[in-house]
């Protein structure tokens, strides 16, 4: 689509007129990303005002304004976003504008807590930001694809700007076709990107927001005050390439309170320093999550797929005389002789001498089940503290997530069914858990199985996994896939060292 670029000295009027022209150029619906931050607020306000100036007969296509609720958003911000979405919707209805507001959320089995506490994903870091895909990109893309299937093509309207960073500018330019306003979405076919404020500076954004009142009645001065101790917003990310240029949201007031990608969470600290003292337990818990990631005692010594790997050791960091040293080819024998379970072992003071003579350690995988129990307990204790001191209705983790976590733990061999017990011990509340998820064995039977595994040199985690797989297929007349799952479990690296 070729769009003429308006030559005007007023950057704001130029952006608004461009929005009108792009809107009227075809029948493709728009999906506008709104994070609650300055850039997305400016875009939504520009779009709203542009549509309000059009004749009602010209408003023939839908505009969906979506926000990403990761379920671990900073509470003050997600509450503000929810209120704003409601105000936008109410004002759009009053003015008869074809605008719909929506919040998109991750699937219940892919939430932050289902992934970290349920499956054991380590706390996110810069090189392993699993949270962005699961919590933001996938839910937003699911919404977009739903509109693609309904309308054929959609246009994503985003508050991305070239002046945010050189990386962001490079991404935008790489997707731009000369003479075209719309860019191709890098991963979603039949989706296009429109960035109406791409040439705005940060000063331009604030000038627009402070000189142009919010059409739905918000106070943009309040938004400015939110930025006094923060220098970025956490955008609604719908593109894996833009994800890489977006950086961390850990320093932003518009991100997740659980963010461990950065060492220090300046957002929560900023709120607390400004008097929002009830957030302190959240900051303490977030800081604990950051530390736990680096604690080798809390991590399995192989990856989720059973892969065992070795990582080089910096000899300046440790005194190797305090470690058992084993040649790489003898590692398997050593683990078997000492009945070492790589899924649960804590203090493994072991150095592996590689075939090249380099000193190495076993690489780390998910949090151990014991570590996940500890984290769940601490999260629930934090929730109880917040409910007691601030808001009796505030929920840091939902019952639905707890049920997913319980299911994941049972698959990982939690035959004691610890989730209901931990929940009742911390909260004093006894929930009606599904009876068909009751533990497979009584405590004395578990002890007998553990003893037999030691006696016959059988991997207890493997046995638990095989029994869990069998349980998943109970009741099916045709159990297609059962033996493939057995084979996958039996081929895990840690069994064949």
C-alpha cells in the first residue's frame, strides 16, 4: 500500500492525519498494542482522536486495543491498565466508535508460576528469557491469528520508535519497504505493522501527552509521575525480533514484578521509596528468585529432556582441592556407585576432568522438586502477608495455576501430593481438590519402592516417570503414543552415562 507522507511542521497533526489515511485505505481490522506506558498511551490516544474526527460513515472496520496481562504484572500497573481499558471502552461506546478493548493472558499451563514452580524453569535471565514468549508474544499472537482467520489480514498498530535504541531502529528499518508505510510482521503471515510514532523522540511523546488531554478522562500527568524513577516502559511484544531489541523490563514500572532478567528491580524499589510500602514483600520474594537461579543446590543436574552437559570452570572462582575429581569417561560409574540422583542431588562437590584436560562441572537444569516446594511455600506466604496487610482479595497465584502445578508435580514423581498440603499449611484453607489426582501410593509404599530401587540399582526418577506415563493413558481404549513416551523416557542421557 502506497501512502503519501504529509509535509507539515506539526508532527502530531501529521501522525493523526497519517492514521486516518491508513485507516481509510482498506478493510483490514487493526490490533493496537497498549501496555500502559507513555508510547502505547500516545498511540492509542492518537488513534482514538483520529477516529473521532472521521465521519461515522467512514468507520467501517474494527479497532481492537489489547493489553497483555502476564498474571505477574506489577499490581498497581495492571489495576491502572484495567481501569483505563474500561474507560476507553465506555468512551468509545458513547461516541459510537468501532473500538473494542481486550486483555490477553497466557494459557493456564504456560503461566509464569506453572512454568517456574510447576515445571521447574529457572528464573529468567537475559540469555534465557522464556517468559517473554510464553507470557506476552504467544497470547498476543493467538489473538492476532484469530482475527487473521476471521478477516484474512490484520494491521498491528504499535508504539515503537526508532529513537528508543539503535537496535530498535535497525529492526524497524529492516522491515520497511521503501514507499510503504506498513511493515511486514517478521513471524506472522498476513499480519502487518504500522508504527505511527516511529519518528517521535521521547520529548515528542511527553509533549503530545501533556498538551493533549486524554479523550477517556485519564490524567497524563499521573503517567509522567510514574516515570519519575524509571526510564522505560515494557511494551506489548508481538514480534520475536522486536523482543530482542526491547531489552529487559526489569527497570520499568510497566513490567512484571517477578522480573529477574536484571540484577536489581528499580521499578518495585521506586514504588517502595515513594511510600508504597506494602509492595516490599513482593520485592523480597523477587530478590529471592534472582538468587535461587544461581544456587546449584536448587537445580537438577540435567536438562528437562534428560540431556547431561558439562560447563567449564573458572579456577579462580573455586578451590578444586575441596572437590572430588572424576575423569569424564568414568562419570557414569561414579554416579551409579554412589547412588547419586541427578534430579535431586544438592551438594554435588564434583569436578569432571574433560578429555581435553579441562576442568568442568555438570550443567544445570530445572529447579529440583524440593526447590519448587520451597518456592511455592514462600510465594503463598507472601500472598498471605499481602492479604493481611493490604488487600484481602489480592491473589499472587490462582487456584487454577495451583492445579496445573499439582499435575506437573505428580508427573515428576510427587507421590506425596504436596501441593494441597502446602496450600493448607500456609493459608489454613482446605480446598476441594480433584479426587482422581490423588497420590498413587501411600507413604510406606513409596519407602518400599525407594528401597527396592536402591537394591536393584534402578533409577527412582525413571520409575516415577514411567508410572506417571502409564497413569496418563489409563482408561483409554486405544493407547496410541504410550510406547513412544516410554521410549523417550528410557533414552534420556542421564540414564546412559
